[in-house]
C-alpha cells in the first residue's frame, strides 16, 4: 500500500543518529526497516500492544509510514530515577510477552548489526538508546526505532537495555545524558527485578553481554567505527564485574 501525504509539511525528528526521519501530520516517514520488523509491528497491532508504532504502509517516495507515537523521547538529561529504570523493565517485558504466538515469515529479514542471530527466544529491540524510548508524564510508554530488532534471548535484550538505563557502560558515555554514575549495580538489579528475570537468567546476563561486545569487535566494520567505545565498555565491565555479580544475586 502506498499513501501520499497531500502536501503536509515534513518536520525532521530529533534523536536518531543514523536515518533521516520526518513527521508528516500524525505519521512518521523513514527509510524502510527490515521486513521482519514490519511483520512484528503488524503483530503488535493485532495483539493490542500499544508500546510500539503501527506500520501503515509506504509513501510515494518509498518511505515506510509509521504512526506517530505521542510523547517525549528521552532527550538529555534523560529521565533516570529508579522508578524509570523499573518501568523500562516492565515495558520491555510487555513487549516480549506480547509476541506470544508470533511466527515471523520464513523469508523475514532482520538486521544483524547487534547480534547477527537468525533465531532466538524473542525478537529483541536491541537498541533502547535513550531517545528510542517515549515518555509521558515522566514514565516510559513506548519503544520506537525498531530497525535493529532481531531474534535474540530475553537476557541479552535486558542486558543491552541496562547499558543505557542502569548505566553499565563507561562513565564518559553516560555523563552527557545525565545518567547517575553511582548505584549502578543496584539499578541493574531494579531493572532485572521489574522485568522478572529468573536466577539462572541473571547469572547469564553479564556473560551474554560480554560475548555480544566481543563479537562486535571481531567484525571488521566495528573495528573501523565504534570499536573504541566497545573496548571502553568491555574494560568497564571487567573492572566492575564483582559489584555487578553481587547485585544480580540480590533481590529487591
């Protein structure tokens, strides 16, 4: 389906760092996402999950049309209270659970930028960067920019969310966003508690995150772009591993 926008103004949307995304009326126009993402967003609409945009077709320029999700992206300084961290965990769990019964088309395409996986427990968002979360009244209500979504484990999607919202990454990457540099083990536990990770899943979380980071470094493109940040994050994880392990063994 192809839809014109009848001369409505295009308003560039801030927050993305890869694609040119514009708002046209109550819709968003963006470069097409992998076909699996469109299938997932269609499923979410059928399942009644309101925490993601709706896929509405393509416009006359070949851009994907999505519904505009009203609210505020997590611009710097990003909301960072413990209540927000817990709400991120609850929202991510809802996004995963809403996939029950979803069977991607056999020819579904997924981005391999983050995991390179072809199968997994769930379709993970895998990029809960601060501005990819929409807030209303100070709390997260929706996840946008699903272009990096791919099959993965629940644990890895939680772990990657924690790198932003619990701050388990290098200090210099957090400071511009106003994320607290203290209590990071406790904030990780809050996120895991809210999501509902089991003890076995918590025990695997840091290993899965480290393996994902190391896998990125083995890829030629990440040695050229982004490699220094990945190395810094691996170093931070190694330096704080005992603190994080201890926090993951605790329960709120």
